[in-house]
């Protein structure tokens, strides 16, 4: 949910004139960190070997 919220916020910020590049860059970095965290959690929840 947080990832989707960040996507929406990034869309809104990028649509504003003038574009606040620093804020946009920080939001994208935060979204990427969250995506990486989700991937690590998914990987940790998968079994090591198939049954």
C-alpha cells in the first residue's frame, strides 16, 4: 500500500509546475528502498528448496 501511495505522490509532484526535482528525487529513492525491502521479505518467505 505504501508503495502505491508513493507512486501516486510521485505522479502528483511531477505534474506540478515548477517541478521540485529534489523532492521528486527523494520520493523515488524512498520508493526504490521500499521496493527492495519488499523483495527481500518475499525472498525470505520462500522455501530454500522445492518440496
